[in-house]
C-alpha cells in the first residue's frame, strides 16, 4: 500500500467516482442495478485490470466507511414484514450457500 500525495489521492478518488457513476448509469440503462456497474468500475479501474486507482490508506479508509454506510442504508430500507414472509426459504438458501461450499472445499482439500 502506498502513501499518496493529496493531489494523487484526489485524482484517484475523482477517477473512481467518475468511473462508478458512468458504469452505474450504463448498466441501469440495460436494466441492471447501478451497484453492479459501480462494482465493475472498481474491478476495471483498480489494480486488477487498469491500475488507474491505486490502493492507498486514504482510499481504504473511505472504502470501509462506504461499506458501513451502505449496510446502514440497506438496514433502513429493509421491510421486516416482507423479510419475515420469505424468512424460511431465505434461511435455507443462506445456510446451503454456506454449508455446501464449505463442505465442498473440505472434501476437495481432503482428496
């Protein structure tokens, strides 16, 4: 992780925001949620593909704050009555989504 100068940090932040906004709008036009485009922008602009937005301590801190705010916003928008209606099937999917990959990984590592 590198220490960025204020100018480099602001440039990386601006590139990340612009890329997220553009790809978010693009995927919304094809009927997908904007967050999908925003995540895709992170993969493309980050060190995985183009490397235009290097990971720095400042961006890491902002990313962690963003995750907390996103989870808070999701919590505010959650309708508990709707959640309880689908509670049983949702719980089954969640448990299987954890147990099956764990068991598969364990069995694969044992083989």
